[in-house]
C-alpha cells in the first residue's frame, strides 16, 4: 500500500475516532446537564414542599389546640391529637428531604438540631394531649408554652430552609460553570462539524442564567433577595463615597405584620407582601434604583438622588401607595388597612463612614418611625 494511501487512511481513521469521541462527549455532557437539572429540581421541590407542608400543618395544629383550650370537648381533643400525629410524621419526611438535598454537614447540623428539637416538642405536645385534662390551668399553660416554642422552631426551619436552597443553587452554578467551560473548549475545535454543540452550549448558559436568578431573587416577591442586597449595597456605597455623590437608603417594614398573619393567616400575609413588593418595584423603576426584600416583612430601597428631598418625596409616595392598596388590617387600629414604616439614611453624611454606619442609621430611623406611631417615615441623623 503506497505511503500516501496509508497516510490518508491514518488521517481518515483519526478524524473518525476524533469525531466519534467528540459526539460521545457532547452527548455525555448534555445528559449530565439534564440529569443535574432534573436532580436539582426534584431535590429542591421535595424539600420545599415538605417545609411548606410542615408550616401549614403546624398552623392547623395551633388553631385546633387553641380551639380545644377555649372550648374543651372530646371531639376537639381528638382532632388536636390527630393533627399532632400528622405533624409528628412530617418531621421524618423533612429529614429525608434534607438528606437528599446534599448540603455540607456544617449547614445540615444546625438544621438537624432544630428539627430534632421540633420533633421532641411535638411528641411532648402529644403526651400532654393524651394524658391531661384540657380544662385545667396547668394544661393550658403548658400547651401554650409548647405552641410558642414550636412556632419559633417552624419559623427557623422555614428561614434556614430558604438559605439551604440558595446554597444548593449556588453549588449547581459552580458545577454548571465547570461544564460550561468544558463545552466552550470543545466548541472551538468541533463547532464547524457539529451544529448540535451550539445547542448544548446554549442549554448550559440558559440553565446557568436560571440558577443565577434563583440565587439572587426572592422566591415570593420576585424582588432581589438579601444576598443580592449585600452585594449591591456595598458597590453603591463605595461608588457614592468615591464620587462624592448622593445616595439614599430606605428601610421599610410592614406595620403589625405578625398580628396580620395571626388574624388572616400566612397565605394572606404572603399576598400582602407580594402587593407591597409591587409598589416598590413600580417606585424603583429608574436606572440606579433598587428594591429588595431583606427578610420577612422587611424591605429595602436604594436610590441615587440629586437632592435629599427626593428620598422624602419617594417615602411619602410609597406610604400613600401602600395605603391605597386598601388591604384590610383591622388589628392596625389607627388606620384599618395595611401600612408600612420607613427609615431613611442619606449620603453625604459626616456621621457615616462605613457601610455598617449607613445601614445602622436607616435601621435606627425605622425604629423611631415605629416608636412615633407607625405609618410614617423618619430620617436618620
């Protein structure tokens, strides 16, 4: 066989092997991406559902036990015991979901400890329900104490559960970044032959964008979350200090929100938070304006201003817009509808030299607004 024929055959076989390996690598990476996406969805969906169901079943149990305390009867007591047993079984499901979530042991430890305490308190409540007389004062005091401790545990499980989900999303971003880099290198050599590689690369970037959004967006209100706030707050503070510009930070808190939840339920409370967030999103629509959910019923707004009065005008407008939502809140006795209070910190300010100072001044102003009667704003010194 002539040399040139052997060379052609060699290069042909090499190209064929390279092509097959490239196709195999593309298929394998796409399958890995799809598996990672599916696994993340299933793990996070299962965990989130169990956390939400735990909170819902606790609210049901709390209402039933309180009903038993106010109107003792065998029927009410039996319903309370049934609700307690359902909630007790929920803790094992939540523990299994947490294990499948695969977060670091250091993060799991605190959650498992709180979940174990929650399980212990639930069982203590079960013992009390099965062995005490609902009409006795001792029974009432102990039941109320256990419910109060359980409410704190449920709040912790929900808040820390959100942090675990954010951490899992960040883990997936790192994995997908690595896969994205691998695909990019491969694309440089085989893109001309394999148009399918371009599709795979787009899938990586689309999934990466989705996960980045998940890591920086509050799931309920769709405003930027606390993690995003910390990053933007630091950047905007540094930029304003460097340029001697003006920056205002508005810290907002829904008035008597715990009473609202206790009166109308958590579902109505979530709806109210979403509508307040819509007001903030509509208000913070200029370039350089930012709206955040800082946690619970607390929100934050950052805005570049030309005059310090701009922030006051904005605060007055937000206060009025929230009142105009006309969300009934009868336990907010002075107004009868949902209201908010606002604390304002502004740069430049000779008393503010660090980010912590800037945040503290707004926080103290918010406290003063609450103390002065709520449904108002105060400007920090």
